[in-house]
């Protein structure tokens, strides 16, 4: 989607506030789902639901100009996708390698987006964490150096 648009066709602060609240709520729900993953009987389904909520929250927050919150959501998505890749690889290595690799590639994209949304000058700690995770993931994907 594009910009948040009010009833008259222009950006309206009330619409933006409502969208921000929906984005924050989606992110909160996704984090709760993510926290329950070790205990979930169907963890793959719970992880997919958490991922979907986080993707929607990140997009909504970024559209509304909440770059730091969107960056946090993207960073969490990167971590979630990396854990899912590790889980897939540990399950059935012979059939899971393609799925694990795909999850790692998606995790890399989320970490890169987090870096873009979390500027070093404004969010130094979060930026460094995202950069370190991206560098580690880059090495795991056979890229050698850092991100």
C-alpha cells in the first residue's frame, strides 16, 4: 500500500494515529506469538502467524513514519526467520536445506531493512545489533565478511 489517506483524500493525523495503533497492536500480538513458540504444539504454524503479523506491522508502521518501530519489527522478523531456518535444518536435514536457505535469505532482507530504518546516529545500539546479526548471517550464507 501507499500513504495513509483520510476520507477527504489527504493525510489525516487521526488516520495516522489509528494506523499506528493497529501497527503497534499487531507487533505486540506477533511478539506474544513468538514468545510462545517453544511451547506451541504447532510451532511452524505459530511462527508463520507471528511472521505475517510482523510483516503487516512493519509495513504499516513504516507507512506512518514510525521508522524506529518498523525497524524493530524488521529486526525481529530477521531473528524469527533465522530461528526458523535453524529449526528446519535440525528437523530433517536432507529435505529442509532448501527451506532453511530460503528462510536465511529472507532473514538477511529483514536485517538489511532494519539497518535502513534504524539509522546509526539515532539508534546506535539497535543499529549495531542488526549489523552484527547481518554479518553473522552473511558468513552463514557463504559471503565471508560483514554486512
